[in-house]
């Protein structure tokens, strides 16, 4: 039996602005000024399941592609990285009824991002369709009571454009409630480096916020955060490890939504061996995120349709400098990670710039 098509979706949310937003499947891609960059492991799950279905250790294409090498070499456990509530299922079938059901399902999740399969697509003798579906629709609530800021908050973009945006933080919050609730993993004013962790109410998840102009890629940020966290957890006396009443934390609200057609990232033909070549027929991803004083809400959807058969770094800088009256004010481009405690990779990474923030008068 030949798998006629494999289609994988990962659903992790929501509404927002689409301007100056870019998605990447690579942890190594360098940041650009004045853009929001998103990475999610959803497509990696699709890729891994494709490898399993075709019994391919490391899929290769007729065109050299560093991204394919990175996807093949990525080592992780899906169940360890994604939070509770993730759902994975396999939908297999053939014929017109199956095609109609697949078109209906994918159109509901992806709208115009998905191009429906034409009649008889799954009707060729000896072929079979396979849909790999992974869904995560997740809310992460902060474990401390942060307050909405009334005072104007101006965010300066990567290209120096200033705009008033909505924000929240510790200003006006009860010191007895918020003091000690925010973990500090890096603070060096001279290097413009600061990083904090807001824990989730369930105790097993957290939101990491980082400002550090020296970090150039998603991989740099992840490696640095992991190194800082390990140092601080190992040596609590290194510096003040949590916020106190002299610290100020101000964070802008986020509201983003982004769709991307991923097919252009995979030119050439996928070699299945024995002279069998296939093309990536369709691939796409939809990501959304909201963040306010209560926490975060996210949904991501990724899909991969492989075959249409034809035939024949090191961390940067130190973690924390002793200081009083520390200011964790995220008024410039910053990095956001949603992750499970103790895990190497986040289940969502965003380099945040101005276009996905909520305007003060919006």
C-alpha cells in the first residue's frame, strides 16, 4: 500500500496584527531589525511523523537544503516539550468521502491557507491518504497578580520608531503579592541585558522574557536562557534571585496572528528510495498569541502534505549583577519563550517587535 499523502497539523491561537511578522522553522536563523519572528516545534512534529510513515531515517531532497538537515537532526521528545492538553491523532483513508472529510477539516482550521484536494485525489489504485493531526490550544495563567498600567508606555521598535502601547506589570500591585514571585535569571544594565521568568499557576510552566542585544538567533536565546537558569538554580547566593519591592517590571501586551505558506522552503523532490520521488504538495503554519496581565493564550496549527507521487551556542554574558531598584522594562524588542520547566526547548518562541503590540488607543 502506498501512502498517497501525509498531512500533519499542529494546533497551538488567535487574533492580531499581521504586519512585519515572520515565521521560521530554523533555530539558527538570525534576527532582523523591526520584525517579529516566531518559532514553534509544531512543524517539527509533522516532519518526524513523515519520517516514521516513510521509514526514512534522514529524508533527502534533490536540492541541497540546510533546513532539511536541521529538521533531520533535531533531537527532542514531543511529549516532554508540549504542555498537557496536546492531542495527536491519525486519520487514514481513501476515496471521495475521505477527500471531502479532509477538505472540510483542513478548511475549518486553515481557511484560505489550505487549498482543497481536487476530485479523485485519493482515488488512485494502491494509494492511501494519511492525515497526522496534533492539536494544542493552551492557556497559561501567571501565578502572581500583575496590574494593568494606566500611565503611558512607549515602546521603541528595532528601527527606532516609538509608539504608545498597552502594558502591565508590578506598578500598583500589592508588594506582598508580587514580591518574590518573579524569578530573575539575568540583569546587567551596562550590557542592556535582563531576563525574568513568570511562573504559571499550575507550577509546571513558565514565561521567559529577555532583552539582550548581543543575542543573534533563536538558538542563542534558548542556549543563554538555559545556561542562566542553571547557574542561578545552582548558586542562589550569586545575586538577588527574585524581584522585591524596589524592582519595577513593565511588559507590553501582545496580540499576534500569522499565517505562512511553507512549501517554498522545500524546493526539489523528496527521495523515498528505489527511484521514487515525491514533491511537498502543501505545507503551512498558523500561529497566534495573546498576552496580558493574566497570562497567555495560544494556538498554533501546522500542516504538511508530502507526497504527490510522480514515479520513477554558548551563552552570552553572565547571569545577574547585584543591584537595587532594578528596572525590567520591556520597552524595546525582546524575546518571549513559553516552556515547561526544565525543558531545553520552548513550545513557543517569539522575538517581539512593535507590530504585534496593542496600541494604547486600540
